[in-house]
């Protein structure tokens, strides 16, 4: 457990591996998502290079203490602007192809450029493949849109390497519109190498929403799947610490430290008054009386209508709650 606070405190000692906690979050649909890589955040987004931290705090007559419990990020499950939003696996027809080009390439493979008017010689399988590709493109656009799914993921300050200006530059990640086999192979190798070096880096896929190409999915922000209108939501973490006995909990967001200089990577012009060790307070709440040993915290924002519900099974080593 990392400790930061009005007074910095370092926790030491052995922790029973069975005495941790299960932390369950229900973030409201208005929870800000991080902007797609390489874009300016909109009014409902945060910069791409940030992370969230859940803190627990204790109050004391002399000094307050904040304990960092869990870092996480919140992304759209589909980022069309990512150079590595690609198809992966032996089951895909073009490994390494950028998904934004999938419908186009399948149209070239089948010879069907308009699914409403397939050529006379098109087979039934070709018609199915072409129609499925068009539907996939529609689903991807919906998932990447303003009402797309928001995923709660692990945190990483890694960044992708540069994207090449054209298909001839073999030293950088090929741009999405490079669809030849050599470019797809190079893109696949470069993306997978980055994921291997940074296993916490999140890269989602539209194929299996709960199994990203890279990183860890902890759940979803409350909302509705725009593809099938099914309700989604709920995220959880298992942490080593027993989180009972705390006076409150808070969620802050802070810029990453990708250059490893010990300071957050504040953008040019970021106000000095807002440069704090914790970052920006987003949600805060105090625990209510536990019900059957489950601690509940209704969290609110100091500056917006944003809310979240936090439930903590505080000490799994002494759990008396039956499911």
C-alpha cells in the first residue's frame, strides 16, 4: 500500500495473503473517460496520459494520513485512434490489420464492395463475410462513440512508439491505412512487443469485450452496450490490505510520469496552483455502518454531480458473509 498525505507514512511489516479486501465500484455513466491516444480531451474527457488512484484516509488530532490503495484507468473499450487497435490470433483472416480497415479489406477479399448489390458470381460465404464485416464496422463505430462502453483497466504510463508517415518506413508502426501483408506483419510484431514489455498497458478489442489485447479489465463503468442495448457496469479489485477502520475514501486523478523524472508530466501551461502530489480530487465519501461486514461508501464530487458507489469486503481472511 503506497502512502501519501499531509504527512507521508510508510507502512511496513508482513501482510497475511488471506486478509486482503475486495473493492467493488459502481461508477455513474458520467464518469470521465481518458481521451483517445494523441487527441485533445473534450469537455467530458480527461487527458490520455493520466491515471486514477483510490485512497483510504485516517483522521488524527495531530495529522491526517492518506494511503494509496489502487491505481487504475478508464478508457473507451475501443480506441480507433490507437495505432495498435488491430486483429490478433490464428482465427482472424489478416493478423495485424488495423480494425478500421477491416471492412475495406474483406470487401477486397470477397469482391463485394456493396453488400446490397453483390456481383453475380459471389458465393453465399462471401456474402456472409462481407455483410459481417460491414456490421462489425458499425459496431466498432458505436463502441468508439460518445455512448460507447467505458472500461476500468489497470494503469500504465507506457506510450506507443512513433507511427510512420507512410508504408515504406519500416522503423516505425505502420499507419492504419497500410493494409499489405508486410505492413500488417510489422504492425503486429511491434504492437505485441510493446504489450509484452508493458503488460499493464490497456488495448481493447471489439471481438471479446472482457478480454483485451493487452492489459487487465477490472469491469465497466455503468452504462449500456450500444450494440445490443444490454446494461453493463461494475468493477472490482482485490487488494492485499484489510480496509476496515478507515475514516473515508477518495478518488484522485493525476498525470503519469512517463519520463520517470519523479514528477507528473504536466502539460505546458498547467496551472501551478493545481500541481499537487495527489492530483485532482474527483470523488470522496465516508463509510456508513457496515451491513453484514460490507462497508458502503456513497461517493460524490466536490465540483460536479458525479457520483459513485463503493462497497468493500474489508477483511477476507475473517469473512463472515455468506454468498
